[in-house]
């Protein structure tokens, strides 16, 4: 208890210092936002350890300014990273802390609800579906709505239910019109392509993977680019076009060598 009291005393001093200096507070807030953006970009590139470092810094700054909503958000983001690294114990710990703050501060957080749903998803628990639907109801931004649909579609695909996955993705509707986040658009069309491929709709799959590739190129998302080209090569293989299959496989090899990505 004494240790915790000291921690909160230090945080209190930092908050007071910031409140007395508006310029300092604005600089800290700007730094918090930049760390969050950098972490998100690294996460989409698959650089999970780097992303977690950025999110840790953002979490520290959110404590410094005492912004509970940001605390909850970055606990959720760090939990997402832990899930991507298959560290379920760490993910659960981060989720519990974020949920505790949300409960005490009476915060309804889209991010923590989505992260919890993804935790259940990784466990293969059917509760993930209800979690995703709750997140979808809380989603306000187009990017958030698409993120949830991608995750839910992924869950159904893992269960072998491609019809339900297609319905979830097709339900994006107008949310796509207002979305300018190339990383998320790349993921959306990649998963749409995967559903089409699983259903044997090869022409649709090729078109969707090519759209995913266009967006991932705009996002400069190397991991996304490689995944898209691998699936395009697979479509051409199933279509019997060995020349185009080999062409994209060679592009993948060159991309992997250039960026020194582990094979």
C-alpha cells in the first residue's frame, strides 16, 4: 500500500506541474498523440515490439496528464500487441488494468471492448462474437467500424464459416466511403479477397487482392504488400497461369530481400 501511495503522489506532482504550465501540458499532449500514431503505424507493419514501446510511452504520458480515457486506450493497445505476440498472460493483465480504470472512471471504451473481444477470439471462445457486436455498437468512426468487421470476419473464417464472414464484410456499406486509412482499407480488401478465394470465386479474389495491394502500397505497409502478392500468386496458381504466378512470387522474394524480412 505504501508503494502505491508513493506512485500516486508522484503522479499527482506531475499533474500539478503540467497544470501550472499550459505550454508544457500542450507539448506533453502532442507527444502523447505522436507516440500513439507511431505505435499504430508500427503495429500495422508487424513491428510489435517497437509498437509496444511507443504505446508504453503514450501510456506514461497519459498518466502524467491524468487522462483516464487515454490510459484505458493504451492499455487496450498494449493488450493487442501482447495478443499479436501470443503472450496471453500479459494481454490479460493489461486488459484487466484497463477495464479496472474504465470501471472506476465510468468510461465506456470502444478500444478496451474490442481488445477483450480479440482476447476471446485468440482463445477460440464464442464470446468473441458478442464482444465484437458490442464493439460495433460502440464504434463511432468509420475506421473503428471496419476494424471490428475485419476481426469478426476473421473469427468466422477460422471457424470455416465463409458465408457469415462475407456477410460481415459486405455489411461495411457506407463506412468504406468515408474511410481514408490506407492500412485498414488494405486489410479490409485482403480479408474480402480471402473469403472470395475460400469460396472459389477466383476472379473476385484477384480483383480484391489487387485493391488490397494498391492500398498497402499507398500505406507503405511492406508486410501487407507481401501478403497481398502471395495471395495474388496463389490465385494465378489456381487459375493455371504459371507465368503470372511466378512473376508475383519473384516480386515477393525481392521484397523480402530488400527489406530483410525473415522468410
